[in-house]
C-alpha cells in the first residue's frame, strides 16, 4: 500500500507539472520499472481545499487478481469512491 502521488489532487485549472517541478514520481516509477501491477483508488480528502487523495495497492508480478480483489474489498467497506470533492 502506498500513496499514488505525494500531494492532494490539483485543482482543475492547475498545471500538474508545476506540482512535480523537478520531482520524479517517487511512488509509481519504481513499480513501473519493476513491472509490478498496481491499482489506485480514492480514500478521502485532505488539505485546505479538501481535495481528493488516493492510495494504491502494489502487487507481485502477475498478481493482478489479488490487488484488484483487495481494492474491491476496500471499496465495499468504505464509501470514498462515492464522495465528491467540494466545488470552488
């Protein structure tokens, strides 16, 4: 389990490249290079604007069924995937 990105979701009109300004993707890059499957899903809101945050499950190579099952179970027991971020 890991965060998907190291900050809350950007606002619609914000340039995401500015958020990564000089940073490599610390979470996804290693898993991508290693060929590890991952699934990301919402798990709440954070920051002053209460913007969405997400986490991901990363599995062993060819273990997609296990991480999809874990994400499905998480969503069945929480309601974060039904929540909407505040507008404005």
